[in-house]
């Protein structure tokens, strides 16, 4: 049985850990609010430009664009996995890596050459241990991803896709739905779909279409709007990942703080019982000594 000194030291250690987890919970909460604000601000723009791109592509008639062309055979596919640089965020990374692994195996089963790209140290370490080599690795994306940083990656994907070096671009990340629901998904960003994308939120009544008059021409407008649509969708993936990571860390640290409170309570009870037993034993020894002197 542990001595009272050991219990006092153990309780002190748990209290110190509780201070750390509580602080991390507060930090994650503050970062979550900032990341959520950025994601919400980008959501309306992403949805509207996706809707506009889908409508233009659908009503452009015979006009085509390289980003809309689906290859008859997928020969090379890109899989970008977005994870976190740090841990202590529960099952956040595990869920993303599980979906990414399924997509990787499916691509391999289709005899498609895979170009793996990783964002976040957790993804890098996982696939390094699994023996999977990554073509590109990124560790600069934290809770505040910048559009210009994501645009560099997007421009490379666009150039390679148009040149025929890659046939598909997929992203594995944690999709932010609301503060209570986040879901690990694998989405295909290239080629673009002529129909409505998941981000596009139709504001017109069902069955009603919009007739566009293109000026100067449909091809020129599509060449401007389609690359932007892809870039903002990719940027939204990074924003969703940032929000979801902070939510997962906040929840995990809150649970750790509550567990620390339970441990402190249990150790305190054990300490009190042992202290009471020691006092009772000492009293009995004193009474025994007095009786012996009579």
C-alpha cells in the first residue's frame, strides 16, 4: 500500500497535469473560434463560386475546358492527406489516416500509379513507418493556413493536370460540418464536375435554370472561373482541417481535465483513509503503552 507521502506527491503531479490540460483546452478554444470564423467567412464564397462554376460549365454548350475533361483511364492519381503537426487531439488523425489508407488501397487495386502528398507531421510519420514514400511533404500549415500558401500547391496541380501528368486529385481531410460534427472524408477535386459540387448551394427553385449570356465568350470566362473554383475548394479543405483539429483538441483536453479531477478526488479519499488509519493506529499504540505501564 502506498504511503501518505507517495499519495501527496502523486496528487501534486496530477494537479500539475490538470493545469496543463486546462490551459491547452483554453488555447484550443481560442484557436477554434478564430479558425471557425475564417472557415465561415470562406464558406459562402466557396459555395457561390462552386455554384457559379457548375452553372457556367453546364450551360456553356459545346465549350469544353481541360479541367472538366474526365480521362477515359486514370493512370496517375494524387492523394493529398491533411493531418496535424501535433498530437493530443484524440482520434482526429486516426480517422483521416484510416480513410486515406482505404483510398490508397483502392487506388493500388485499380492499378493506378499513386502520387502521395502529406501535410502534417502525423501523416508524415505514419506513412514513413508504413513504408510509403511521399512525393511532397508540408509542415507549414497550422491553425491559420494562408491562401497564397495553398495556391502554390493548387497551381502545381492545375499545371500537371492540364499537361496530362496527373489524371485525378483527391484530398483526405476532416470535413467540418458544425461544432458537434466533423467527418473524415476523401474528396475528388480534379477533374471538376459539370454538375453541382457538394459546396454549391442552389438558391434558385428546383427545376429552374439560369440562362447566361457570355461576353466576350464562354471559353474565356471558364478559363478564369474554373481554376479559381478549384483553388478555393482546396483552400476550404485546409480551413476545415484547421477548425476540426482545434475542436478535437479542445474536447480531448476537456476530457483529460475531467479525468484529472476524478483522479485527484480518488487520491484524496485514499489519502484521508490512510491518514485516519495511521492516526487510529497511533492512538491504539499509546493506549497500549499506558496499559502496559499500569
